[in-house]
C-alpha cells in the first residue's frame, strides 16, 4: 500500500456535505412543470417561485438556459445563472440576503 500523505483523502460524501448539491439552470428549467404539479413550486403572478433548499440543492449553476420568469431562493448562485434569470424576467434571492 502506498503512503497517501499526512492529510490523506477526502471522500466524495464529505465533500458533498461541505459544498452541497448543485443544480444546472437547464435542469431546473426542465423540472418546473413537475414542481408546480407536485406543489413544490407556486405561481406568483407571472413568476414561478421555487425554494431550492426544500429540494435539497444549495447552489444554482448557469449551465443551459431558462425562458420562464422565476423567483428562486438559493444559498449560492453563479454569476452566469444570475444573468440568465434576470434576462428571462426573474430574480434570484440568495439566502444570505434573505436573513
């Protein structure tokens, strides 16, 4: 067995607990209708209101596109995701701001 060093390895499960789960914007876009039908998201006028923490996600990443206006509450959000959400007429509320 080879020596792994003083610090050793970090398991994937420990890393996920520390960093949380991320969701792509395109994945969120594909889930919207299902979330509404399951009452995990709601309509507020023209905007769809989603709390990603309730779904088990802590970060929203800007991969893909979104065409509907959403109001999403999340712990962390990439700059790309913020821009795309604003372009679609929506908004992102970061949990640090909500406190």
